[in-house]
């Protein structure tokens, strides 16, 4: 407060003395504008002090009815900072000491009330008030800082120059599991996990001892041995002379964030591998088409007893194996076309449960517990069988001396509490498929890699490393999520969550054509294929079974042939992706000229490429390369004999 606005409370002072006090104060400090409040008695002064804040209280000792020390203490209890000037006629030394002990700031003998004496007393009192105010502000600030540190969710540790811990906040003890006696006086070495090199720690100390701030991520260890990631900032603390006296370490536990980042990275890595698989599928499938087609054509022209029959069958067998690997990679990459249905998982388990005992062997006890009131899931029933089979084979290999394999289904609701732990999973109703074994378990270092293609801990002759990659791909393509839980020697559990449908929206799978279905036909087929080797082999087969074939090297030529052909074209086989014009565009234009023409699309590309060209997951007028010539023959008969709209089929051939 400025001097010309000084606010004084005069307690028990006679009017002549008040006038003298005012005049001396005006002359000594220029306080003509000072404000005064008069309190005739001590009780009046106490009441005024309770209501108003003053810069200075002046008390005449004569107003104390009882103990002067008690009166001063009363004023001091109402305002600890206000300076109190005591006007006294006593020169007794013990009186002065007691008054000062009670809280008086300065004592002025009435007989010595001179201008110089009053100036000194008032200036001293106001200086004391200023210092007390500054002290109180500093104390309040320190208290706020202390509360902030104590209540901080991040850990705060203060060490001396040698790294000995002098203070740690409650968050530190809560995170690490240590107590105060185990921490104070120790160094942060109690948190060392051994996951970082000595060079790392030497660089850390070099940084902070040079007066620089260290920022980095440490892998620390709790009291119970569990590891956690700490985002650490260490700041040197300097004294007034600029010397470093302490270090403050502020840590944030980012273990959960690291876990989510690892999940995201794993998902991105799997997607990248899937994209690679889809990219090579087209060319590889065309090559397999040529190999298998010419092997089939050669077999058809050889006597059953011809010595080359065996060689050609081996070629076909190898090409089918290669095609299976391609399909598996596409499935892993979530790029294989599916035959989607509203599937009851319990029905799938019932069907596959008959063959599982023969697959896993007699020394493994199989238990299947189907849950009740399961919702149907949108999936490919054949692919779900493949998921269960692959997990069962993995479980069998993990239990070479026998054990237990348990398969369960249940309906679960994943709420906000669950998805908080796994944010990539939407809340909702799921059908849970759980497959558990009592085998040797999966090492912790292998768990992050088990869904990667070609990763395997088995001997090379026992597995390709594609089984779990295929499971992962099928689950993801079906809109679900898969988690694995395992410990060495404690077995393994796979949990698969598939979103439940509120009601069935998809038709059941159509009946498949059998191998006894005739392959011959007499219809006219327009075949558009840009790969000459595939085109030649397929055309030769179709003509050998009776079809009249019109060959086109691309979409534009197919339209030209459709324009010039004088008769009926019953069906068009169109490679989906061709240079210049896609098979879908060519078929659309050709159908304008031949409205009754049906269309069969073929491709070696993955489904994302096909979707760009209008081929959907639910179409059955489609064959994925590589296919056998007999599969093509069955597919043509199904399309040509189906009583449906042009270009639409409702049957799926068996291979």
C-alpha cells in the first residue's frame, strides 16, 4: 500500500495524543492523507480489526484493563502480520521484553514521542509488515508447489549431487512398490532393470553433471520385478551462485502407451505383409494356371497305364500345393474372397468335432463346451473350420506326450472397462471362441511374432509357419479380434471375439456341385484373357469338351468380337484386370449387345483390387486363380443351367 494511503487504527489513545501523533506523522513522513480509525476502548479496537485490514495498529497501554500481554495477543490472533506500536509510559526493561514477546512490534515511550523516534518506529513497523507479507506469499507458494508435487500423477524424485535420494513423492512409491525407508538415502539404481547398457547411464550422468537437461525413456524395474517404461526428465538444480546442488527427476509411466504402440506396429506390419502377399498373387497364380492346365490336358491324352501319368500327377499335386500356399497368404492378408453367411459357431464345432479326435490323437483328451444363446456371426463357415483345425494342430504339436484340448463358445458383452484395456476393440456383443491346451506354452519372446507368416518354433518338416498367420487373417477378415495368453509350462489359450449379428441377414451357403457333374457343353463362350499361355490352355480345354470358344486378348477385342459375332453368345469368361479396359467394363458393354449373356469373372488378384472393379465378397460368379480346368467346367455348367438373371450364379464348385 502506498504511503499516502496508510490506514491506521488508534486504540485507547486520548484525543490530544491522537492530534500529536497525526502532526508528527505528517511532518516526518508526509502522511497528511493517511486514514485513521479511532477505538476508545480495547474491545472497540478488536471489533474493528475483525472487520477491516489495517497497515498499522497503535495501542495505548492504559487501555488494557487486565494483562497488557493478553491484549496484544488478542490483536495478534486476529491479524498475524499487522505491526503493533505500543505507546507506553513505562521504562521498565522487563515490561518491554514481555510486550515484545506478546507480539508488539515496537514500543514508544510517551515521553519520547519525537518526530525522529516516531519516524523510526513507523518505518520499522512497515518494513516488518512487508517482510512478513513476502514471507507469507513465499510460504503460500511453497505450499502450493508442495501440494502439486505430492498430488502429481507423475513421479518426482530429488537427489543430491551423488544421486542419493532425498525426496520421492507418493506417486513414486505407488508405482514402484517401494516404501520410504527402502528409498531415502539410496540411489535410483534400485530401479535398474539391466535392459539398458552402462554406456547409456554414463551418457545420462555426463549430461546432467554438465548442467544440461536429460530427456529419455528408461526401462525400469519395480520392487516385485515387473518392468515398466518411464519417460524421464532430469533437471539440474542450481543455488544463488549458479552451482548445481541437486537433481530433480520427473518420470511418467508410459507402459500402457508402449503396449498400444506395439499392438499398432504389429497390426501395421501384418497389413504390410498381407499387401505384399496380395501383390505377388496375380502373377504367381497365372503361372500355376499354366502349369496345372497343361498337365491336365496332357493327362487327358495319355492312356491310364502310360508311364508319364505318374509324373503328370506329381506336377498337378505340386501345383495344387503351391496354389494352397497362395490362398493361405491371401487369407492371412485378409484379401481372399469369402462366402459370407450368418454362421452358428456351435454348428461348425459340431461338424468339425467328429474329425478332431482323429486329427489330434488318442493321447489328447478333447472337451467341447458349446455355449447357449449364441448370436450368429458374419463369416465364412469353411474358413471358421480352418481356424479351429489350425489351432487344434498347434495344440497337438505343443502336447507331444498328451494332454487336454478344450474348445468353448460363449456370448460376451465387451463394455467400456474392457475396451479401455484394448482400445482397438469396439464395445458390443461378441461370440467368444476359446481354444485352450495344457501344452508347453509359448516363450514370452516368441509371443509378439506368432501370427507372422513363416514364423515357427517347430522343426521345418513339421510346419510352414502359416497356420497361425492364416487364423489371424481369417479372424481379421471376419471383423473379429484374437488374443493369445500363454506361459511356459502352463499351456496356451486363444480367445477369438467375433461380432454377433442381431439377426440373420445372409443366406446359407448354396449346395456345392459334385465331381459327377458333366463337364461337356455346346454353348458359345467368349473368353477374354490377356495372358496368352492361360488363354491357350483354357481355350484348348473348353473346345475339347464341346464349347465353341471366341478368343479375345483384352477387353477392347472382346467388345469387337461381340459386335461382329452373328449368333448368340451364351457366356463370357472375363479376366477382371486387363490392360486398357477391365473385364467388368468389357462385360458390361458386351451385355448391351447380348442381353442374355451370362458372365464368369476370373482373377488372380486379391479382393481389394477386385472390389475396385465391382467384384463383391458375396458374388459366386467368380473363380479365383489358380483353378483347375475341371473346376472351370463345373462352374460353367452351374452358370449355364442356373435359372437366374444374367451374370448371377447361386452355386459354388468343389475343388
